[in-house]
C-alpha cells in the first residue's frame, strides 16, 4: 500500500488558534451568502460516552467550539464548551441535529436557545441573522496561543485525562508539565478528548493566563502561567505563514518523498509503537529528501521537529508548515530504536520516480496463504510455490514467517512491502518458525518469470490490479505488493442510503445526514495518477467556517481538513487507495449546515 506524502490533513497538534484554514488548489473568491438563518457557532457532536461523562442527558446536541463575531450567538453570550440541545420546543435528536432544526428558520426569526454550561441548564433568546453579517476574527501569528503538547496513545490507559508529551522550550515545559502527564482540565473546562484541548487553546491569545489541571502518578496537580505564541517558540523565519488570502501552489510545499501507510492500533501495539498515528514507510522516492537522508522502508515516522502526529494530525499536515529548502529533524523508529534524522526538505520536482519494470521481472518469493493449525500468533503461516525462491531456500508448507531482511512481518502487507523493495538477484533473508523452533534461511530472490518458466510470456499485459494468482488448490499467491494500481481503481459518488446511515450511527456513533441543508456544487472524485492519489473537488457557493472529513466504512477518520472561513472551489488529493476498495463517507460541514455522500 503506497501513499505519497502529498495529502493535506488538518492540524490538531496544538497548531494554535482555529479558523485559519490551510489552503490548497482553491479559488478564494467569496460568493454571496445565502439568505438562511445563521446562529453563529462552530461545534462538534459528542459520543454517547462523552455526553455521559459531561452530564448531558441528550447525546445529540452540539458542543460549541467557537463563536463567530457579530452573530446571534455572540450577542446572546453563548461561549465555547456550551452544549446546545434544544431550540424553542424542538430538542435535537439522532436524526435532527442543531443544523437541521435551524434550517427551518429564516433571518430575523426569534428563537430561544437551550444549552448547558458547567452542569447548569440555561436558555437565551436570540434574533437569528445571516452569514453575511458574521465577522470572522483574524488572529496574527504572534497572537496565537501555543501550549506545546502532543498526544500520547496508551493502550489500556486510565479513562481520566489526556496523555501528552511536551514540546521543548514551550509553555507546557515552562509551567512544569512533563511527558506522560494526563491533562484533565484547562482553565476549568474538562478535557475529555483532543478536540477539547484544541477548543480550550483556541480561546486564548498569547500572554493570557493558562491553568492546566493534570494527573501525574495518579495525583492531581495544577500548573499555571502565561501562554506563549508559536513565534516565541521558533524563529519567525522558520514559520510558514498561511491564511485564506494567500496560498502557494502544491509545488511550493515541502516534499519529503516517501510512500507510507497508516497502521491500526493493534498492529502499532505489536510493533511496539506507543503512538499509532504515524506513517509506516513503504518505499522511498529516488533523489528525494528522504532518500538523501537515508530514510528507509519500514521506518515509522512519528514527528517532525517539535510536532508530533496525532489522531487528527498526520505527517502530511505537519509537512505543510514547511517550504522547500527548510531544514528539519524527522523523528522515527527503526527496528525498535528511536532516531532523529536531519533532512533538508525538497520539492516534488527534485524527486525521480522509480522506473517501471516489466512485471515478469518483479522479484517473487513464491509463498501463499496457508491455513494454520493451533493458536500460535507469531508470524504468518505460509504455503510454498513449486520452483520458487521460497522452495529453494528450504521453506516448507506450514512454516510461520517472522521476518524478512530483519523486518518483522505482521501481515501480508509487510511481506509485499519487503519483496517490493528488493531487486531480482539480491539476497533475501527470512526468519521463520517450524514446529515451535525458530530458524533462518537465505538466498537470491528469483523473478516471477523465472519461477513460472514463462520466458516468452508478455507480462506487460498482466492486469496490475491482479496481485494474487489462484493456484489449483485455491490458495492465494502473493504477487508483488499488496495495493492495487491507482489506474485500475475507480470511485463513484452517491447519496448516503438509510441502511448505511443507520449502520454508521449504531456501530460507530457517526451521524451522516441523509438530507442536506448545505449547497455544494460540481462534486467529483477522480483518479490522479500523477499525484498517486484521488482528487476530490467541489464548489461551495457560500462562505462560512468549513471542514471536510472522510470516514472509512469501519468508522475510522482517514481525512480531516479544517478550511476556516471559505467559499469557492475546493480541490485536494485524498489517498483512498491505501485503505483498499470499499465504502467511504464524505462529510462536509459549513457552520451548522452539513452534507454527506458515500
């Protein structure tokens, strides 16, 4: 599975402030806002578990993350961390959220907003306005608050607080926070998840007092101090200024030059990674910054300089802060050892794509999936293809493959990656289990054509999406990698059906509206072979605080992009291919309006 590091994801690792959407390939002409009622809040939904922790009887309300200037919400005194659960006589429900209710109102209508603050239920009378009246506050880089923490994933950790690591020379370090502390509150607001931390820091400006309540070794404590800006953390010339008035073409963004895949938490735990949100390098592009810095396949990248990957901030989002020529330190894990790799980031034009080769000449180990007897979870059970490299080096049916060339094999993706990074004739070294005893074998790897004795066959005509050859016994034979070629994948867009919507709600607590109150034009998704991804495009005719999210069919957030105040043409590269064929769900939110597509 190859993912070119070009995809833009939102920043949740305390890149300070909100509403400063990072721009890519879009027209920024602001269209007239539609004459629809506008309350003026940005908000998140909450899970049932979070609602219970916060004492919300109704789990279908809107948890306010920010209030937009010169709006009904601001005039009514609504604040971040207020929880809106009712408008007039209509309570929010699973199928009618706040945005759905407000869609029935017009500008100038009066309404009573019911919300909960600090455990107390309140109400406020408002006169609803329009988006045109809203004033979006622009905050300079030197004013944005930066606490200096990154998320820590801890399997089986206490439900109380959010585990964090501390950025060097940051506010967090200055007030005494340490790696492994669990933040439970900021300025009195309870911290349940990383969204809450983003909201709390977004409320502050540089120089303001920040009070952090945290757990350390099971004991609660508080740390306080004046919060710094990012510009006091790093020299100003190192900070890439981005806002909705100015943007650069993608060729001007820093380019690391790796293909990678994300890991699920189970695999991350097996490999010993305490942070499961990093990028697992599958291959390195020739002449790129990564190649020059000797970054290698099977390296696990979890940070750049003081930035760390997290649930809502992937490596791609971090790299968007840099420009070609910037120096940076890549933080990675290689075979269990943490390393800091200095790089000079390049541009896409510097890189050389790997030359294509005739499929007949691909390296081919010659192993198949094999039904395993017993409960041994070490390694991958394999069957052996006749006349193959595997057979010649002494592997047998039922062996359990542990590693290839020193890299641990957790799944078939790893096997494909290891073979894909070899050349025909190079030595392949494998470790395996047989009858509970660990052994090793090695030898030069043969090509597919040499294994199959098809010297005269035309492998160029083989379908690139055909990774597996069916043997007479119907076992699967791995053929060069595990990801389909992008050219052979297609994506179709349709409305979210009732069955899909219900399944996503019931299984993953993800609310996908079937009816939309958001106008979105010319939506399309197409294969972008040059970029190694799909390109998602659409037009938003009206302005407002906008976010774009894509979820997998298993409810996992795989793309998250906060654009800030935005209208016009949106275009971005989205890597769906790395997650494999299946259902994905697009959710576009603008203010209180939402649109979902499958």
